[in-house]
């Protein structure tokens, strides 16, 4: 069993943040795996060496389904990476554990729904609503961080 820092185990907000962040990173890995599987199924490879290995240079091409997966993954990187920063700093501000958990949960669920809507091409505005809802806790955390740090600038 891994040794745990007693101080870290006392910070319930950070533990909650760690749980939801790990879920989101695993989700990003799943999207990457799905992208690779769609590439193989559609025979649409980004690199000539991959195309040659899988049937010929003619398969070095773009495919709309692969591009949809790539856009979903890129959107994750554009949104989850800032959440990781904001959530970590927010956790240090000693917020209410219940309120913090709600922030993390809303972001996580919003991103999961966003990914499902993106990959399945669900009818608008499903994806944009999920995106917008997930942004609310990020703006809230950013505002709280700014308010807490303004005296030190």
C-alpha cells in the first residue's frame, strides 16, 4: 500500500478534486483509444508509415469520423487542462468541501456529456449546453482564486 501524507488526507477538497480529475483524464485516454480504433476501422491514417503498415499509402488521408474524434479530444485538452490548474489552486483556498464537490461534479458530468454528444453527433444544442454548464464551475473557481489573490498583486 502506498504511503499517504497525513496532511494530504486531511484536505477533503483536494481528494475530491483528485478523484474527479482522474476520471476526466481516464475519459481523455478513452477518447484517444476510440480515435485510434476509428482510424483503423476507417483506414484513415495521419502518417504514411501507418498507412503503409495498414494497406497502403492511399490510406494516408482524412476521414470525417476520425476528425470528429480528434476535435472531441482537442476540446477536452482545451478545457480539462485549465480545470486541472483551477481546481488544484481552488483546493488550496479552503473552500467548503460540499461546494467544491459540486463544482468538480458539475464540470466532470458536463465534460462526459459533451464527449458523448460530440462522438455520437447528438442533436444541437446538447453539446453546447454541456460545454456551457461545465464552464460555470471553472468561472466560479477562477473568480474565487482572483478574489483570494488580488491583495497580493
